[in-house]
C-alpha cells in the first residue's frame, strides 16, 4: 500500500506553555503513602507543573496560541476558526475559545470548545481540519489543548495526583499544496467504563448552586486499572484503523505522538505495534499528564527538537475519559515553533 | 500444542516468581506483583517467545495461566 495524498490542510506552527510551579516526586510524596521510586517505576513520571492561584486556563491557551501563530507566521486577523479542547475552561460558559478569540484579537469566524478529555486535541484537530477541507473560506484554524488539572485534584489522592500537570499546547492549521497535511482520522468509543475517570462536580447532576453533593464529587476520580485496560485494548486498534483509511501500514509511520499518560503504557503501545521508542517522543517523565494539552505539548516539543521532518508520515493518537479514542495520520510539512514557555 | 513448560518459564521470569508457583490456577489474583506494568511486559514476552501477535482485545484480559494458554493455543501454528 502507499499512503494516500493529504488534504492540503497542514499544521504550520506549534507552541506550548507549561505552568510555572514545578513539583518533584519527593515533594509530592510528603503527603502520600507512596514513594518517589514507586511513582517512577509505575508511571515514569518525575515531576509535575502546577498552575499558580492567579493562573487561568485561557491565559495558558493564549500563550501557546501566540507561539503557534508566530511560528506559522499567521496573524490574528487570518484566523477564521478557534477550537479549544479542555474540560477545565475558565468558566462553565462562555467557551474558553471565545476568551482566546478576544485576547489574541481575532475578528469574526467560528469558535467552540470541545470536551473529549485527553483525546480532545486529536478530536479538535480533526474537527477543524475537516471544516477547512469542506469550506475554503476558513483560511486558518487555531486548535488548542489546555488543562488546569490541578484545580480538580485532591493532592492527597495518589490515584490521580501522581499523574497530572497543567499546561497548554496549540497548533495553527493552514493550507499547502503537494499532497501534504491530514490524510485520515479514526475514532472509537467504548462507554462501558463511563464512570471510571470523572469529575462530577459542576455538572448539572452535581451543580455548584446550592451545593449538596459529597466532597468527592468536586475532585477527579480515576480508576487506573480500567483506564489501562481500555488504553491497551483500543489505542493500538484506533491507530491501525486510521492507517487503513490512509492506505498505510504501521511500517510506513515515521513518527508517533501519543497522549502522555504513562511512560510504561507508551513503551508498551509502540512495541506492541512493532515499533520502538525511537519512533516516538515522550515527555510524560518530565511534565506528567496534561490532559487535552498533552498531545499538543508533546508535538510542540518534538517539532522544537527537530524530531519530525517534512515529508514524514506522522500519527497522533490519544485516549480520553468516557472512554474515547482518536488517531490521525499526517504528511508533515515544514513546521515552526516560536519557543516554549 | 504449546510448550507449557516454556510458557510457565516465561510467565515466572517476567513476574519474578519461582516457576513452581505457575500452576493451572495461577492468575493476577493469586500472584502478588502481577500488576499492569508486569502484565504489559508479559504480553510482549509471550509474543516474542511464541512468535505470535496477541490481539489487542485479548491483551488486557489474559490475566491467568488458563486464559493465556487458551489464547496462545489459538495463535500458535503447529
């Protein structure tokens, strides 16, 4: 088989922003009954980045977006669509994407937030690139993954606290000739473990107004075993499904960027697919799991390090609560990053 | 037919337990330390040793000696 031509909708610029407070395993473990060594062995994670009290998700998103726009050489008045992928927006509504639109000085166009948890960025990229494919009036799209996980995490609950960080990643989509860009996407949902990873508080079943729900509804609850089973069962399958749509095989993939939840899981997934870690980039060891921002930040760092080259076939893949899975296949074009933060 | 002695040896080696502890009733419920991390290593070791590709839908489910044997017997070509 030979990889199909891309749609012409390409990632032209990437950027990211990490929270400013760094928490090492040693510090975290002072309030937990697990050790730094145990966290490292089970997850590969050494430290997390946490938002300061005055930080906002929209400010993180804007910083990542502005870097992606600078890298792409695309101005705010050339952005016709903004998709913000997050569960931790500043407000329940209006959408965080509207705040980004205001802060970067965009005019008109379409905005929406997309909530698919850690698979959100892959879903958002597909939503935006599909819109651009069918509507030539959309010149460029900004797709952002942002999460302030720490605002929803009980820091004495090892099930969730050992993993999660705060940050944002963004890309600018634009058009290029020559068969580049997104080739295919595939998605899958297995809702049999709907309750396995959740934050109930703030939803309409546990409203903030007249709070009557138990305290645990306010924090992230995470069933690690259920998540692991879902990931190893469905993530390789959704990657293979996307490749089939692209008329490609695993051997054709030059580089993978996965959701950064657990180093051991990524190691397993790439080896199970017949590859090895040289064909992917991981940063979960250094920054933890940033939810919907994770693929975007990893992609931004991989581009920054020169690990992804024009002409290569790149697969982005993620698993999110629900559980939902997404993967997309891209023919890469020259992509710039304007620096990290 | 799969080589059961070899199968027990692989499971014991990956889980870090004596091979004698891998009997017909061995499972993640009976062997301390058979956690998700070791299980992923076990799936990859089984694939490498027996030259098979364990289907993704089976990979998380084969958490006992009996289930591993059933899945491998279907995959191994005599």
